[in-house]
C-alpha cells in the first residue's frame, strides 16, 4: 500500500491494485526478493526460468517476453521481484487505462491480463453479443479466456465446460474477483450508465 500512497492513488486505484495482486499471485512473497533464493537475482535483467523449482515471475506476473511493454510504466526488469516496484508499475498502468476506458475494473484488469487488444475484443463482444459463446466470435480470444477461467467457477455460472464462456460471464467473473459487483456493474459500464 506504500506505493499507492506514494503515487497518490485514490480508493478505486488502491482497491484495483489489491485485486490485481490477489488474482496474479495471491499476494505470495515466494515470488519476491523476500525469498532468499530470488534475492540473488536483484538487478539482473535476464532472470532464470526457474530457481529451486520456483518460476520467478513476480507478484504481478510480468512475463519476460512482455517486459519491454511495461517500461513505459517505469518497469525495470532487474526489479522483477521487488513488490514495491511492481506495485508502482501496476498503479501507473491502472491510471493510464482508467484515462482510456473509465472506471471499469474488469476492463482495466483484462487489459493487463489479455492485452489491450484482447480486452477490447471481449468488450466489443460484451456490447454486441453478451450471451453468445466467445468461441463463435473470436477463437483466439476464446482460447485465452478459457485458460484464464478457473474450472471450479463453472458451476457458479451453470456451465459444464469452459467452451460455454460468454463475454458477460467472463467479465462478471473478473469484476467479482476484483471485489466489484459483477455483471450489473459491467452492464452499466458498457451502457455508459456509471
């Protein structure tokens, strides 16, 4: 929370930051420089794929192959395991996306998780065909959605397979994981009511 305070984050930004952390790593310090096995790699840009069985991605899961995309938010690859540094990067990302898409928590988060293009496709489908299975709209985005939807959540939505995912269900799931109110919240965002 120190990063949120240092960057002047408001309540929305701070809540979303904590939601990102929970989804991406469950807040586990195992993936940070607090873990002595990872501390030795501080400042090294090309980190190893695994260290003692741990894949050192970092708290907010910035993958090495995409790390250059986050430099515009102040990301330093040598600080991959510094939770304070990563929190500042995520907060800058949140503020940037918030200026672009408004206060839609799932859209901001999905821009991080699926990429801006993927999130835009999901939201276009949410506007145009919210209850159509995503695989009928865009196969690549549907594949990404399936890989980011927990099988244990299927029952909550009355689904038997991830192939049945719709934009409405997917966005609802992420609003809930982020601590916001779910489908009604997303529907209001898409309709421009909030």
